[in-house]
């Protein structure tokens, strides 16, 4: 082996690497981004679950139970309900993921050693609900210990081993089947793969093959070229949504309690944003490998890890939680879970749908302005 020739080839390759600064940035940025995202997102402990309280007893004993939840790092009291309807609304629109219900006869039954309180979890996120109910049961056991000791001192004899039963319930997904929450999320992941990652190479491929010059020489206009590029992926993306909906119900018995038309309506909006985002990358970067890497880093990985699909957003540090508001997949996953499991209509999901529509419109404008039918 000739070291001079080896050194010459290596030197030439280093020059190529450092000249292509965009590829170099991606090569360094992707590992760093993965370490940061996985390091922050892979926190399996549950923290500050938004909790609404419906205290019908309004006694020192009920307030002591509520104080245990308030002092716990696992729960965050976000509001107090004045009735069943308000509590249901807070769970339905996502203001709270857990509800603590204390009945009016709580104290009387507590003194008899057979009190009951109820903890209701939003089962549309099965893993979070399962953990939250487990933590709530632990607080119930702690409260039982305190009350049992107090009753024993007052009566001078042994008190009931469990003077209060904290009854756990999960709304929308009573059996806490994980597949009921993952299938709507998988629809989002599939659409990101089809949309952003496939369209990210469409225009770049034309430049690499030298066919863009031929297109520029034709009378085609920018809107025609842009729409023509994304139209096949619209068809593929919506066909994939239909397949996922059918297989989810047929193979996995995932309930679709809302109107199927809402699923497809919101899917079109989300798909528009994802398609034109990928197209914009393809137009600007003009290299298939580079555009595909950028699509993975900017759309697929954030959607997979920061949308609430794989990891609960409530578990993430506050700065990362703020970052998740920039991920369109977060809103679409919330929309699909609400439609599938809660059976809600547009009156509940309208805000998330509006945010997706604004994002889609922005991507359409940026992709259109990025496309220039002239040689540079």
C-alpha cells in the first residue's frame, strides 16, 4: 500500500466533504438531534398530569385527599368542576387527563369505614392513563393509612383496613388497550413517510437527472408543476389512510366512534402541509440524498418522538414541551384520538384543525415561492 496515494485520495475526499457544508451539517446535526430528543423524550416517569377535581363533599376530609394529589409531583390540579357536565367537558377537550370525584356522603361513609371516591382517567392515551391510575391508587393507599390511624385513635379500637376505596375508571378506552391509541398514531406516521419523505426527492430527482432543464423549456407554469408533483402522493396518502382505517377496525377492533368523514377531512389538511413541506425541501436542496435526510430530521423523527405518539408529552421537560407545539403531527394525533375514541365532532377539534390548516397554507405558499422555472 502506497501511503502517498492513500493520503492524496483521503485529502481529496476531505476537500469534497468540507465543500458540501450542508451534508456536513446534517451529518453532525442528526446524531446530536437524536441524542437530545431521545435523552429528553425517553422519560417513562409521569409528571404533573392535568387533573380536575369535582368535590361534592367540601369537607376537611375531602380537602385532605385533594391536598395529597395537589402535593404529589405526579399530578397538577388544573381546575375544580361544579358538576358532571363540566368535568366531562374538561376531559373531552383535553384540559384534564384525570378527574378526582369525591361524593357528597364521603365523610359519613368514611366514618363507617366504607367510603368511596372515584378517579377517572382519559383512556385515549392508554399508557398515560395506566400510569396515572397506578399513582392515584398509591395516593389512595397513603390516605387510607392516615384515616385508619385517625379512626383507631378516636374509637379506641382497630379501624377498617381500607376505610376508603379509590375506584379507578378509564373513559373512552375502558380496557386501556394500547392498540386503540397506537393505530391513530400510526396513521400519522404513515402519512409523514408517504408525504414529506417521498416528495422530498421529486424535484431534486429532476435536477440530478437533468430533466429539469427540459421542463423549464416547456410552457408549463409553476402552479401546474407544483400541483402535478404532489397529486400522485395525495392519492397514495389518502389510499393509505383508508387502508389504515379499515385494517384498524377489521384486524384490531379499534373503535371509530366519530364520523369517518372527519378523519378524511382532517387527513387532507395534514397531508397538504406534509406534502408541500417535503416539496419545498426538494426544491431548495436540489439533491435527493440531502433532501431525504432533511425530511427525516425535520419531519419524520420529530413526529415519531415529539408528537405524543411514542412518549407522553407531559413527561418531557418544559423546553421540549414547548418545542412540541411546532410539530404538526402533535395536533393531528390529538385530532384522530379524539375522533376515534371520544367520538367528538368539529366543535371540539376545530382549533387543532385550524392550526393544521394554517400550517398547510404556509407550506403551499413557501413551496410555490421556492419554485423558479429558470436556470441558475
